[in-house]
């Protein structure tokens, strides 16, 4: 049986093994032997990674929707590609979403839009006028069937 000290040392050298040992302890309800400090840190990181992943996917959806709708000079040659990208990112995003992550995206939509806007301005070399605030609702952005044109 691993002690808390053993687990702390294991965490420093092999976090995968540490995770396996921690799961065993949890399954066996050996809560006193848990390395709570590192377990809490890992759980916090896990939550941040999920939020970062869904925010990144939503930003990709927004980028491509903006390009599709507003970069008219490139639409003919890129529209199908952009639509495929939008579909792919929406599918990946919807697979990851739960109520908590959906609420997070709703609360961060303005910030995510601004990040996407910064990218498309660079991509188009500021040759396109994009809306300064998001013209999209989260439900539209997540809807596989919704298109802005």
C-alpha cells in the first residue's frame, strides 16, 4: 500500500502511475492515503483543459463563419472548405459539451469572439469590415444546420 509520502514522490517522477494508484485508492475508498494536494491540482487542471478546449473549438467556428460571411473576395474558392471546417469544429465541440461547459461558453462568448475577430483581421489583412461585436448567439454557433448566408 502506498503512503501519502510515496504518492507525492511518485507524482514527481511518473504522473501516469500516480494517477493509477490514486484511482485504486479512490475505488477502495482509502481516502486517508490520498495525495490530496496533487489530486486537487490535477482536478483543477482538468477543468481548465476542458474549458480551454471548448473555447478553442468555438473560436474556430466563429473564425470560419466570419470568413465565410464577410470575406466575399475569397468565398468562391474557399466557401466549401470553410463550411467543412465549421462542421468539423461544431461536431467536436458538441461532443465535448455538458451544461457546465455550455454555461462557460455563454459567459465567455464576447471574449472568444474578440479573439476570433483578431485572427480574421490579420488573415484578411484588415481588408474586410467585420462586426465589432458578435452577431451570433451560442445556440447558432453550436447548431450543425445553421449557416449565416
